[in-house]
């Protein structure tokens, strides 16, 4: 029978603080990358949905390029390639945030594009007939309905973004996965460490799911069927 020693982790205050700090970094990267990625995705989806000249082909090319290259390759390029090309240097967490934003904006954009396509044209036509400018019609009429329709998919993608943040440990960002690897290298209790990380990731993912469920009920009451 395996000799499990979880107490070697739980009784060490430094290890607990590392896990808490790593969890906080992962959450901040998730929120930052998710919000920035969603904003960029909205612009990309709008350009493709409205078939804007020049912008639409560029947005399509960007989405296809990002979705067909690995995140880890994009992250190494952003962290090490761009600074060499453009002669600048950011902290690794900023490079990680930029890479996550660029990567997930492409996936969010595809989800939003599907949502925009699902909104009946009569909705925007009615808004335009009432005298609303096209941009305001998009922001106030079309986009909210698209987001509401695709909210479960956006929710799942956001949680996947959180789980993907573990990749940033490869460039030295002190996230939750990095904390686990560090503790493992000091305690040599690999099984206990990664069981603990798994439990933390599951609990945090369920927490995000619960938060999004509450947000959905509050933001989209007009879509809730009782």
C-alpha cells in the first residue's frame, strides 16, 4: 500500500502560501485574459459578421492562425520572440497574459460569431427602423442576444482558459501549477502534490461555474424560462 504523506504539504506554511499565491495568479490571469480576450473577440466577430472590407479577411486569417497553432508555441513566441523582434521586455506574467488573450480571443470570436448568426435579422432591422445607429444597434440589440444565446459555451471556454493557465508555468510564471512543481521538487511527494493541485483546480472550476450561473440569471432574466 502506498505511503501517502499529505501532512508534509499541509503542515508546511510556506507550501500553503505558495499554493494560495499560485491560485491567485491563476485567477488573475484567467480574469484578465478572459475579459481582454472577450473584448477583442467582440471586434473580430463583428468584423466577420458584418463582412467589413479588409477587416473581415484579416479577422478570419487571425482566427484561423491562432486556432491552428499550439498555445505553448504562441506563448514562447510572445515571451521570447517578440521582445527580440521589437526590442522590449515585460515581466513574464505580462507575456503570459498577452498570449492567453490572443489565444482565447480567437475561440471566443468563433463562439460570438455563431451567436450573432443565430439572432434574427428582424431584430436589427426593427432597431434600425426606430432610428438607432448601426453601432448602437449592434451593442444594444444584436450583441446582448448573441452573448445570451452562447453564454453556456462562453462559460465553458472561460473555465477551459482557467485550466489552461497551467501552461504559463513553462515560462516561469508563479501560477498554481508552478507552485505544485516547486513543492514537488522540494518534498519529493509527487502523488500527494498533484492530488492536492487537482482538488484545488476542481474546486476553483466549480466556483467559477457557480459564479457564471448567478451572472446568467441576473444578466439575462429576460431569457430565463420559469
